C-alpha cells in the first residue's frame, strides 16, 4: 500500500499545483447541460426495497406480498421501508409486479452508490505556502493545507474554532485510533461500554462510537481509507502539534459506515445511516458519496433528517456528468470541487442542483495513522460540513435552511456571474459566512458562588463561552471586591473571576452582577447578567472524613 501511495504522490501534487491547466485536457461540458447517456442502473442482487401506503398493517403486508417469491429481511426503523429478499435476476420483474399493487407506495432495487477513488499520495515534497493569520494552529503539516487559507479559515477561527457540534461521517468508516481523530470520536451518551446490552433501545447493541451498517455491527472501523480522510478534513483534532488542522476544531465525529471496503455501498445502508445519524443527535451529516438513481426511500430519509434539524451535505460526484444522489435533493447542500487556482476540478459533476463549491484537488488529511493528499468532490464536501458546524457554534438556534442560506449567500462568485451549473453560487468563504452569522451569546454558569472566612480568599472561578472565541465578547463589573481577567482562549473562551474579602467593609453576603456582552454585530441574547454572590463569615465549618483503607484480613 505504501509503495502505491508513494508512486502516486507526484500526480496528486501536480493536480494541486496545476489543476486549472490540467482541466483543459478533460471533457468540457456545455453550459447548463449534462450530456452523454444515462448510466445503467446498478443495484444489489437478490434484494429490493418496498413501502406500503400509509395505514396498512401486517395483514396488508402479507396481502401485498402474496404470490411473490419474496422473504422479509427487515424494516428500516422509523421510515417503514421493508427490505425484501428476492431471487437473484428477478428483482425488476417482482418490482414491476409490486408497483401495480394498490397497497404498495413504491418498490425499487437497492441501488448502489459510489464514494469515488480520487488520487492519493503520502506527505512528501513541498506544498503550498501558508498565509499568516491571527489564529494559526501548531499542527505539523498545517503548512501544506492550502485549502484552509483559501476559504478564509484562519480569519473565521478568530471568531470560533468550533463547539462540540456532532458531524456524522457516512462513508467507509473512520479510523478510530488515528492520532488526529481518536479524541474527536463521538461517544453515545445513552450506551454503556461493551456490556452486550442495547442500553438506549435504538436496536443497536453497544453502539458506543457509531455503527457499521455494511457488516451490521458496532465497529465502524474504516477498511478503505476515504472515510478517515473525509473525517480529518471536517474535524481533525487541531492545535495539538500533531498532523493537520480540521475545519472545525471542536466538532465531534460520528462514524457511520455505509460503504464497503471497495468504496461503494447500497442505498439501503445509506438510508439507515441517515436515519441513525439524525436519531442519535448529529447536527451535520456528511455524505461523500453519490448514486445515479433517484430513489423515493433515499429522498424520504433525507427529508426525515432535515425535519429533525440536520444540515445534510453531499458530494456531487466525480464523473464530469450529472449531479448524483442524494446531492440532487433540495434539502442537501450539493458540493462541487475546485483546485488551488479557484478553477473547477475537471471531473467534478455539474448541473442545476450544484449549490456551492469547495477545495477538492490535492487535499491533505488523515489516513492509516498517517496523512495523505487526495482529490475529489468527496474531499470538497467535508469543508462545507465543517463550516456548517462552525456556524452552529456561533448560533445554535439557526434552522438547517438558515445555515444553508448563510453558506450560499457568502460565497466567492466563480464562473458566470451569479449561480451557474459548475460552481453553484460560488466557492465557500468561511470568514464571510461566520461574519454573517448572528452571534447568539451563551455563557455558563448564570451564577457564581464564593464563600470565605478569615483564612484567605476563595479560589477563582470561570465564566465560559463554549461557542465562540475571546474577541467576540466582553465582561464588565462594578464592585470593588470583584476582579476579572479575560476573555481569553479560542473556543471555548473564558473570563476568570476573583473576589477579595479585603475590599469588603465586614462580614456578610454581598451580591454584584457581571455584565456579559457580545462584540459582534447583529448579536442575539446579549447582554447577559451573571450574578456573583460572596459570603464572608468569621469561620467556615469544616468536616473532615477519616481515611479508610480496605484490605484483606490476615
């Protein structure tokens, strides 16, 4: 594997540095059209997906399936989609027969989606020169991440480096122990670790760190590599003197394996993965995959997640053809790929469904305990997913459509003026998007309690802002016995609060407010008041517990 990666790296570096010139050798699409024959449908042999019309019971299912050589394999929870086993080679005939049944809402093959092969290379040689900024992470390979300054990440990080928004990565899995990812893997709060019990009742036993829908187990480990690469772009651990920087430093990664080791997968697994991510609390769902076939159950899963408050992001595909599914659906942010010169990556799909573009040519990210440059719309999509997580860190009360609108309305316009079929509205601009997001100020706690006697002052406490960085807010006080230091820190940022009993006239309880105010234009929920209560008494009652050592009797 390493030899292969080493052999490919000059080609990938060429795509990074000369993407715009290489584009001239690729087929040039006609404006506002997608040419060429439609790909032949690909689907899973021996299985189909069926849904009955609303209101029909198990008796209706038996009636609809009577006379067909089928067997129920299971149901996609929450969506009422039934997976049926059928004789291989008979899929289309049985589907056509079922569609004529008045009890059946729809029946279709279990189509295949692709994740792209891309072009990869290990970290050798030189890369693009990094621009300096106020916030520059100390990750060793950040120097080579041309894509982050290109979209204004350093300036956006001045406002927020990201709160703990959950991004679901629906892909080939995620390398759970990668040094730049292990601390970012989501943990299911409702599941006890490896006790063999479905503690949260979601039908998945011990899904502590996500789920593998390909093998139907609780180990969503990556057996291909792309999912790990995608996860690192969106949310690698950052400023840890290790590897690379992610778009969102604070976001958590929910691994949801829906693609096989070869990089492709079935719609049924993607549908279940979307539902799982939405039900388990993901706010952003990244799908660096695409299929050629429209699918009512896939569209239904997308609508389900959108209704539950998720922003869905998908790659448009790497075939220089029509935008794939699920990117075609209106609830999904469809992402095309650009190179270092802000030119369309030549194999990026195109069409009226493209919403935005993002860097996708020669992107350095995590892979197999190491780091790799990779190219494709699969790499473009997680830039947008990470940006959505940052926007929600600034204002967690926005709707998915509002987040999508902010991303689309703050782009750098490329190609024809306004929206076009190759770049959508344009290439994303993280700094502009974060600047356009109304800051919803949130700090904790809402009250600080201090207690002191004649032995000394109590220890300092903190007021913490978990959504944005120190330049976005201030804190002021009026009492002589209160002192504040800060705000300091990226995300989370904080103010240190200290009290001084020497400034008090005597024993008693003293109350004074700290006023916390956003410094960002268009802010919401600002100002806030944090009450400080300081009780000064002659002597505190202290309770001492004896130290007890347990041991075996001799």
